[in-house]
């Protein structure tokens, strides 16, 4: 049994059952799902192992090529080394609550009542991750630079990554739900008991430009929407994966207005990609989701032109009817009528030209029908031959009158009067 588990594990995309659990959770999320139910389950996953949650999301939605199974396995092992290093640090850097109260007073901060022990642990994490000790700030990073062996190299990351690491290290002892984050312009910091924690420099802060604080679960949507690390090679991220990423951020986040903008951008990109691939129904679906009426009309026009080029007039007319462009619909029918005309399917052509009221082409059809009848009587040499073809001359007279050619009318009438 153990061998079979190992054997099938070789062909699995997952390093561990927990990666599979995380993937299943995010795959099944819909943008219409209840925010409270999503957050409850997400908190459970974050509490169980936030680092694996974030690394898996980077693999799935950022497309970093380096995130192979072996690399992820190493990153998770290095995470354990970071934990061990923190535990060693905390054992030698004990924080007394009374001393912390004095520190707060000296630096002009209000010491919160309650959770003093938890705050002391947060302070230990701050001291441990003091810049240039074990951590070095870099802009727009991936988790691959953060989850390293701290005995050999510095942990590198931007504000998103280091805030995530703080939350993870805190979750080893206390509930993730204790923590919050604060979104600032182009920045994010940790928030605990009305205190801002600037993780990038390991200091307490008091940011006033944004007073809104958000649940710790928002760090997931923040990471999903963050830019990719320009230093890493990435595989091509398909538009539908981009949309799924934005949909997840939207489903998870309580800042629907802000995230909706990113979701609409993803819908737009996916729609453009679909349109360029002539997948017009998909393009229409995503432009409709983005609420972009102007782009929808462009898709309809492109679809009409594309199917007209293929002479698939049924589909061209379908998109014309969707667009409400009656002139274009008339033009498609005209072109279809011309095709029928050139193929000598005059009856079909005449039906179309009649439906769009094109008198000129109707007369052209009548002329073609008239010429065909002329061919039928071209072998007439005797009066008896003419009598035998009287029904043909009668049809010719009707067509001549429809054509409106007085000369033809008189000529056919002359023949009929003789027979």
C-alpha cells in the first residue's frame, strides 16, 4: 500500500495532500459564493498552512517556472528551518510585557489592553525579521526568495510576502483571525489591536491615510492581484487562468469595488483573446460580463465580417441580429443574394432581394430568368414550334413587364398575337 501511494505520487502534480486540498478549494470557488462561507474555509486553510496556500497560488496563477515539485518541497522544508530559527531566537529574546508597555509609551503609541502575550509574540517576530538580520526587502518578489534556509541566505520579499510570513509565523501559536491588514497606496501593512505593524522595516507605525482595516484573509486576494516578479521566468498564463485569478480575488475580497476593476480587466483581456481566435461567442460572453457595450458591438461587427468572408451567411446574420445593426443585416443579405445570383440560383436570390427591397437586383434576376426562357425558344423555326412553346412566351411576357422593358414587352406580345 505504501509503495502504491509512493508510485502514484510520482505522477501527481501535488507535493502533498494539503496542496491538493488547497487546489480543490480554490477551483470550486465561484464569484457568486457567499463571502462568509468562503472566508471561514479560507481561514481554516490559512491556519493549517498559509505558506503552502500562497506557494500553490503562485504556481497556479503566476506561472513561475521554477515552482517545480522539487522546488516546492525544498521551500516547505526551508519554512521549517525558518520556524526553528524563530524558536531559537525567541528563546534568547524574551519579551516582558512591562518592558513592552514602556517601549510603547516612549515611542508615542497607545498600549492595547488585552492580548499582551500575543502582542509580545508579534514583537518577537518583528525583532527576528528585522531588516538585514534574516530578512532583506526587495520590490515585487515571489515567495521563492522568501522561503529560504535562513542559515545560508537572507529571506527576500516585498510588503505582500513579508506580511504573509508574519501572519504565518503568528498562526503557529495563535488564530489567524486575530490579525488584520491595512491597504495603503501601493502598499500593505499588518494590523493588530489598533496598531499598524510595518513589516518591511520591523517597526510599529500609525498610518492615517487609510483607516480601513481588513480581515487577514484579504492578504490572499492582495497576493493574487499583485504583479509577477520580473526576475522570474514564467510560462504563458492563459486568459482564462487570469480570469479565474481575478474571480478568486473578487470572491475572497470584501473590497468588491476595487477588485471588480481587476476582474473586468481580466474579462476584457480574455474577450480580446477569444475575439482574435475567432471565438466570438466566448468574446461576447466576457465583454458582457465586463459590461462593455462598445466592445460587444465590435465583436458583432468582426463576427459578421468573418463569417461573411467564409460565406456563412446564417452565422453572419445571427450576429447582425444580435448587434441590432439593420443596415449591416441588409448588406449581408445583399451579399448572399449576389452569391445565389452568380450561382444561377435565381429563385433564392430573388427571394432575398425582394425581402430587402432591392429593385435593381430584382430586375437583374428577372432579366436572368428572361434570358433563360429565351434559350428555351431559341430553336423555334416554324409557327407550330412557336405554338408548342406558347407557355414559355407567356412567361417571357410576365418577366418583360416586371423588367419594365417596353421593347421586350412589345416583341413578346407580337409573337403571342401570331400564335
